[in-house]
C-alpha cells in the first residue's frame, strides 16, 4: 500500500511513534523497532532526524548517539501529520475530517507528552507536602522532587520513586486510557502512589465504576476520533 511505503520504508514514522509519549534511550528504541528495521538503519534515521531538529538528545554531548532521544515541537508536528495520513489512507477518517484530526491530535500530543506532564507534576508537588493514597488514605510525605524522581516517606520508611518508574506508569495510562492499582507490572510496586500522584492532574480522574482505577479525563482533553479511557 502506498502509505505503508511512505511511512515505513525509512522507519521515520516508527521512530516518531515510539517517542510519541516520552523520551527513550537508544537501547529501548532499538528494542521497539527491531520488528520493523535494523539497528544500522535506526542509526541513520536518528542522525537524519537530529539534523532536521525533529529529535534532540537529552544529553548535552551530541556526539553520544546512545543517549536519550525526545521529540521536538517540530517532531510532534511531523508525527501528528504522518499519523493523520496513515488514518486517512487506511480510510479510518474521511478527507473532510483530516485537518480537524491534525489540529486535535497536535493538542493531545503536546498535552500528554511525559516531559510536559512531569513539569506540571513538579509544580504541583512544590505546593504539597503530603499525598494521601486513594484507597486507604495513607500519607506519603514528599521529601524532595528533582529530575531523578520523587523521594517520599511512609510508615515503611524513606524511598526514591525513580523518574523512569513514573514515566513507565504514565505511558501505560496514556496508551490504555486507565491504570489499575493491582497492575504492578505496569505501575510498579509503588502503584498506589502512582494513582495518587496522577490523580493530582486535571487530565486524570478516579473511575467511579471500578475500585482503585484512574482514567484520563476526557472532558479535559481534546476530542479524538478514537477514544481514551474506554
């Protein structure tokens, strides 16, 4: 199919799709694209996308190509357009809906990208010293917040909830539309805190139909052709 050739031949679409929600390091990227093309091709694509300012490295050392990659604003726009084309050519949207889909999804991709959410969470926690778990109301004292994660103190002691754990849980929430406390493989062993943390965001609410489940608040998100939180 023509659109498959456009989107997949060079692997650009797959790289952008992998980075849609959050930054990822080189090894994770390589693992997620291995069914589509080789690591050697990935290296070429990353270099091209860096040169076009579609991707950037999180490290200041731009010679370290095995670093973390994230989408720039230009990258989010390119992904949104390519994703819209994929839906258009697969006849999941009509031509008349295409521009509206692009506009909607640009807002969505910007709103749900983890780096933006993390900055919002840091602002929220700057004004909160305690978060109470949604289930039993147990206190989590917020001791410190920095780009390594969140240091909390509970009745079991003090611990660092690492940024990668928070990012992984957020990715599952965005991809699935909801997150359940018992899904430890998704939300980590600190899943109760994850639900409590994300519930501080306007984008998230408690699902009243299921115990200890949070979901994306569709009323606070741009309307989609697809559906989140269903």
